[in-house]
C-alpha cells in the first residue's frame, strides 16, 4: 500500500509535474475571468447607484434653497422666472393627466386585443400578429410625437375648435395607441399561460368562447393582465418625446386634457434645451423633478413585477 | 349476457376519428351506453379510450383540424351529436365531463358549482342557491363545504376539488356524465369516495368512465369495453369481461400479461 | 336527417330535457351572437393598433417625400429648410451607435454569462437581478439626467459622442443582459457536462460551448437594443446635445500614422432623432417636411433592425435541435 502510494507520487512527479504548474496558472486565469465577468454584472448595480446618487446629490443642493414642503405644496412651477416658484404639482398634474388619457385609450383597446388574440384568433393569425406587435413596440417615440402634433391635433381641432395647438388630449391619445402593442403583448402572454385544462373545464360546461374568455380565462390571468396595465402606466409616466413635442410647456395645475400643460419629462427637456449654467438652481430643479419621476415609475414597476411573479408562480 | 331490454342512452356507430395531421385514432367503433349504467373503457395508454370519451362532448372541436366520421346518436331524441348542424355547446349542455386532474376555476366554491347555470343565463339567487346545495350534496361535498362556500376553490384538497368538479358537472342536470380517469391524481381514500359517488350517481344519469385501473373498472362499472390501437376489441357486461373474456387479447391485458 | 336504426326500445323521453331543447337552442344562439360581436370588436381593436403604424408611416412619407433624394443625406443642416440635410445627423448616429455597441455588448454579454454560469444563487445574484429588472423600467430621460450629472460634469466628458454612446450603452444594457441570459438558459445542461467530461475548464466550457451556441439569441437582443438606442431622443437632449451642428467629427481613420485617432470621441454631434426633434419644434412648416422625411428614415431603419431580430429569433426557435 505504502509503496504503491510512493510509486504513484513518483510517477506523478516525473510525468505530470509540469502540468501541475500549468494547473495553477490555469486556475489563476479562470479566477481572473470570473472576476471580470462579475465586474460586468456589477455594472447594473453601479448604474442604479449612479442614477440614485446623481439625482440625490443634485436634489439635495436643490432642497437647500427650496423647502420640501413648498416643493410638494406650491401650485406654481416657475424656476426660470424672476419670481421663482418650485411647486412640483403642476408637472405632476400634467404627467397624471396625459397618462390618464393614455390609459383610457390603451386599457380597453389593449385588453380587447389581448383577449381576441389569445382566445378567438386562429393559430395562424396569432403567429402573424404577435411579431407585428413586437415590431410596433420598437418604433421610436419621437415619431409618435410628430404624429400627435401634426396629424392628430389638426383632426381633433376640427372636432373641438377651441383646442390649442399643444394639448394633453392629443399627446395622451397617441401615447395610449403607442402603448397598446405592449399591453396587448404582455396581457396575451398572461392569458396564454392559463392552463388549457381550465378552458376545457369551461367549454365542457357548455360555455361559449366569450363566456370562457370573460368568466374563466380573464379572472385566472388577472394578476398578469393588471401587471401589463401597471407596466403600461409606468411607460406613460416616463414617456418624454410625445409630450415634449405635442402637450405644451406651460406648467399649470390642470386636469383638463383640452389644455396645454407641461409634464415632468417635458419640463426636463425644456430646461435641457436651454442654456442653464451648471450648478444653478434651475439646473438642479430638473434633478429634483427627475427624482420624483423615478420614484413614481419605480413604484409602478415594482408593483407590476410583483404581480407578474405571482401569476408565474401559480402556473 | 346483456339483457336486450335495457334502454340505450347513446350509442356510437362506426365512429372514426382523425387528429389534426391525420392520425387515425379511432377505427370504426360501435358501442352502446345503457341508461343509468356505468360503462368503463379500459386499455393500454394510447389506445384511444380518452379520444373516444372526448367525442361525446365534442371536446375535439376546440382544436383545429380534428375530424369525426360516423355517428354518436343520443336517445330518446335520436340526435346525431356529431352532425355538422348540431352545436357542440348544445351537446355539452346535455353531456357533462369530469377531467383527469381536478380543474376548478379561480372562483369561489359556490361560483364553481353555479358556473354551468350562469353560463345558461340563470341568475336567480334562490334558484342558484338551491341548485348549488343540491349539487354539492349529490357530490358528497356539502358537509365539508357548506360553511366555506365563498372560499377560493383552490383551497380545497385534491379529492375535494375533484368532488367539486363533479358537483359542477352535476348542477346542470346532465343526461350523461363523462369521467376521464377521474381518480388518477388522487390518493386511495379520495379514490374510494369518488367511486362510491359514481355508483350513487347512476341512479340519476348515465356514466362513461375511462380508467387506467382495472380493479376500478371491475368495482364500479356495469359494462366494460376493452380498446386497443383505436379499435374496440371487446365489449360486454363487466362480469363477463373480467371472468370469461371471449378474446385472448382481452384476457392478456386483464391478467396483466401485457399493458 | 340521420339514419335511425333503432334496435332497442327506448323509454319515453324525460319531459324536461326535450321540452327545453328548443329553449336551449335559442339561448345558445343568443350567446353565440356575443361571440360574433366580440370577434368583430376584437378584430377592430387589433386592426386599430396595427393600422396606426400604417397611417403613421404613410403620413410621414406623404409629408416628407419631397426630401427623399441624395442631397438630403449629403447636406448639413441649414437655415433654409429646402437645402437642409441629414449628413451630420446620420454620421453622428453611426458613431454614437459604435460607442454604444462597444459599451453594451461586451458588458451585457459578460454580465449575462456571470449571472447564468457563475453567480452563486444567493442574495448577491438576487441583488443584481433586481437591479437589472428595475433598470429596464427606468424612463430613458432619467438616464439622460445620469449622463448630465455624471458624464458631462463630474467626469467632464462634455456633450460629446463618448457621453452619448456611454449613456445609450447603459440604457440598453438590461436588454442585452436579459437576452443573453435567456438564450444561455436554453442550452441543456448535458452540453456543459459533455464538455466538462473531456476535461475542459469552466471558461473553456463557457467560451467554446455556451457562448457559441447562444450566439443567435444574443445577437437578437443586441439588434433590438441597438434599434432602441438609434431611436432614443430624450437622454441625448438631456445631456444638452441639441445644438446646431454643421460639421462632421474628425474621422476615426487617418492617412498618417498611427492611422486611427480618438478625437472624434470628444467631438460635438447630433443624431437622427435629435435632428428630427429640432426641425419638428420649429414653427416654420417647411422644416416639418424635413422632420417627416427624417421620421420615415428612422422608422424604416428601426423596423428593419427589429424585423431582422424577430425573424432571427423565429428561426432559432424553429431550428432548436435539443
């Protein structure tokens, strides 16, 4: 036994020892690679930290000049005027109004399209339409801004002669149509995830397609469908170009879509287009506005993903 | 042997079935279902017994490309339920089904049982209450469920869920009830409950059951059909099939030499 | 109607079942009407969504067709709308995209590899995963603010091609990471085991097998991400790049040694969607024509890119061998 081990050791020493040395090199190389890959993965954490860090840093300087109470209660937002006011409410109201119009358009159309696609359309139709929906999700939003300003607004002005050239209605409607493919696609995924056995159970009771879709499949997929809505809301709230082009730039507290008003995003664009000196209160104000925007979308996103996870766990 | 006076509730005549893609799954199957009797379908997996069962409520219509040939005639009105003009929904309102795995809807216990009635446009609360109670009693679930009718159906145990699905199928007073391996996902005690239930149910309606389990077929059924590779090999009363099968293949399957 | 070949006597029908049959049929008819109506409404909703794109595109082409000529691509922006062109914009877009690609692809693929192949399943990988998911939902303008605060001022990179490329690179990073992970996950564990069994190290397995076999899926994600970057406007405006650019950045390749230079990275620039926004926000309608033509070009390019990606993914799904 003992001799055998010694012999084995000897033979290893004789023949494998150079490769053992190589082994260490190999291990080091593997470790370095793993470390570099980890650094790359950490870039996501780094990005998040940078976003939060930059927004907080500039916002803190901003809140040295402006009280937090004023920020959330003042109804005027005029950081670029002599008599400067820094109330975020006008921008929030503009954001919420355009988003509400968008949702009023997108939720009915998106849901109906999803139900149709999942429960009524033939396999072939679905195979063709699904990729087109994905294509539509990728159309740049600036193009939709053009559409809102120069196509839809003139049409709406024929219906409502008092409608200003920049208005939240047109921007909201176009934003809504823009989000339809996304909502339809995500909601349809949720409905397809409902097991076939549940549909069969319903059909076996003599239910029609419509009854099965509305009474069984939709309730079964409801958390996924709501998740689609919420992720859609988050998109509407964070959307920039459509509102920057078509909704106008007056920061007023108004929930009337027929008026022209600025959103948080449109305000940031407006300031960035001007030539504000770095470090001025106006410059800092866009970071404070951005922080509010990030918080709003973050809440929606977390809620949406939690709901999505819930239905993933169930089936 | 089969008493010629027993009334027939439904019968298949030269039934052929082709899946999308051309797979010839049923080959000229002709077989009666006697009224208020339990007929069991046995055979190795893939023999077409589930396919045959699912012809009775036109379940295959849900998937494109499937094709029936031949007839399934329901008595006493002599309707060929496979005929083009007959709406599968009408068929399913007369013939209900219980599935292999319990498949309750994501609704309350009450709404699960009431589903078939609601689908028929029934919204009268008194009527629904009565029917739900009757069906739950019929499915031997009333005592366990009566205090938690508004609970989500998913909170029931597997055996309870399957009885709930039976109650759901029962609530609409079907003429025939189809059971597609109803106990394959259940433990022995739940299985015994379901079998007992089936024997009681046949007072009221006609039952066709697919089973993997030959003891089960022997225990619950009055008539048994042995299927193999899409063909009906032998059909007789259960006693005869299990004691004196006329074909060698049936005997081999029953005695476990193959399958 | 049907062959009635009754051999067995049947008892009189249970009255209820048959009397009701007429009623039942009428009811089914009513219910089926709902089916048809919903089919119609559903088709309408779907067509509305699909037709919008068609209308949008037709509108752009109709408004902008006058500018579809070579001059539009070879002229600089100008105060005279009819002679203004996209030269600086498309060159700028190309250079920014190059930087974006160089940032997002190596980093995104590496991160995806780490998360799928290396990362232990613990709080650490959860943390990264949550980060990636949340980053995908951060509005693009917030990336602009990050770039403005961090790249433009703290790192003092200015309103340059490098800043824009880095910003868009970070923006599409989640897309690349997610698509990398998804295509890696599709590779069966048996392939890895086979490679390990012949003595490969972890990196050899990852590089020679995992990466090679998931190449198509990763490419799909990269193309979709690049298309997104091409059309992004808000973050680039936010870094303050909306200026009049009537020059080209220094060329990356020169005829004197060392033949490449990096001056272009710090050059000012404009990109296609910015140029479109610029023209669109002018009151003079003549510039709107230019905006429409630019929009049509952007749509065609992004649709082509996304279409390629979707087709690629479809092919991969069809060709999966395991």
